[in-house]
């Protein structure tokens, strides 16, 4: 587990004096919180290329700080918020192998040491005072401003996780970080089918699994496989699941066993289908974006059905991140159907900040027609939000 390494508060466009004291954890894995109060002011007063720096903090026997660029670290990322980690203890000329991750404070899926260690970012080396690395395109400002992360008080909190991979031991020598690999063992257990005691048939495919693992991760599976509903009855040799694609159930099982977000499986699309879609004016990138959205929606439905809350939370974040003018109403209908207030609010806020031209485009989508006929109460909420824009 990561250890707490203090908090920095940015207030009135600068570091709040009350949070300038150095905080250190000797653990090789630690996190620091950067609270940005008055985001709009930092955006207005801090030009591209200039940063506001957190206080120093210690992780793995090293000193670090966070650099926050409200308008991007350089002109190539001026539409983004940039975040960087800087090493402060430059008197030590020995290199440091470290991994890092930036997330919003409630993005718990990105704060697991295993996730950080196995993320796509490479191990970085920091050789001297002032060297830094990070993410120039952490998040587009317009996406941040319509997201759930920016509260009504114009405030958001960033969590910076740092994992020092060669921390100094008591003798002053480097020591490797040993991480739990339980998820690998459970993944092998799933694929090797050792000890499986339940079968599912989904869309013509059969999946073997372990009742105890499923029940431990899902209240629905607990009730289905061990609950009172099974007293005096025998669990079928093969449990049929009618309302889900095989690839989606496979992804659900993968998450249950490994706690890692499953990669999308692209459908095989023959050349004729692809050519027809392109003739209709859809470019390859747009087609792939549509497939990704459908994948996220299907996973969201599966996670909701089986009450796998962590996977559902990740799907909500991903759907919020990939929201667009042509897809927002379909996502809004999905949120209403599954009673997901967080996703619903993101959709309504996204629509609220659109230009009149974009609003017209939204009203021409099939998703708009579906919401209009199926969930008319949502339109009342949307009209109220749009009317509030006129009063401002």
C-alpha cells in the first residue's frame, strides 16, 4: 500500500503558506495530494510554460515536488493541464529509478501499486537537481471544466503516486521493490481452469470459473451461487446467460480475477463492411471510437448487473472521458436506465456548456429521440440547466 506523503494547497494562485512544511514517508511507495483551489484563477493568471509548484515531500528516501501547469508546459500542449514530478535532492548524484502516476483523488483504480508498476509508462531516471518528468497532456482544460472532478467550488485534487524502484536500504545500498503478484496467480487460475466448479454459457461460448472467487467479488454472484435462493435446489451444470456477449462476460471475469481493466476486443470486420461504413462518410478513427464507446457501455451494463462496483466506476470515468456531441444522449439514456447519477450529471453538464450549433447537432442524434420518447423527465432537467445559462 502507498503511504501518505502530505498535502499541498494552491490558493489565490500560489502555494498556501500553511502547507509548506516538508512531509516524508520512508516507504518506497507514497503519494502526495495537490489541492487546487480557485482553478479559474490559476488558469487566468498562469501563462503557458509557467507552473505553480507544490511543497517538497519525501518518498523512498528521496525529495520530490509537483509542478502544475494550468495552461500547459509548452505551446504544443497549451490546451491541456500539464503535471510533472521534480526531484529536489540533487546533491545525491546516484540515479533513481522510479515510476509515477497522476490521478484525480477519487480515481481509486489508478492508485494501486501494481497498476503503477505495470502501467505503460517506462521507469524513469532522475540524475540531478531540478530534473523532472511527467505528463504534458494530462487532461484537456475543456474536458476538465465539464467533468465531475472540478467541483462547484472551482476546486479539484490531484493525487501523485511515486514508486521508487531502487530505494536505499539500511546499509545505504539499493533494494528492489517487491510487489504483490496475486493478480497474476489468479489470472493463471482462471486460464488453467484448475479447481473450477461452475460453468457459464454465454452467446455460444462456455466459461469455467470458481464459485468462491466470483462470490467474493460480487454480491450478485454470492446470492446466485451461495445464497438462500439456492437452498434445496441444485445449481445447473451450466448457467445460461442470455443478455450478454461472450467477449463482455470474458472481460468481466478477467476483471473479477485480476482487478485490471480489460482491453477492448475488436470485432473482426470484413472489408465489405468497412468499405460500406466508409462510403457512408465514417472514417476509420470514428468507427473505432464508436466501437470503444459500445465496449465501455457493455462493460458498464455487465458491471451494474453483477454489482462489480469498481469496474462500474472505471467505466463511468472512461465514458466521461470519451464523451462527445454525437454520443452524449445515448450515454445519458444509459445512465438513466441504470440509475447512475454520477454519469447522468456528467452528461447534463457536458450538454450545458455546448454552443448553440453543437446543441443542434445533439438534437439530431438517435440518442436524443430515444431520450425524448423514453425519459421525458430528463429533458425537463436539461431545459432547467440550459435556462440557468441564460440567467448567468
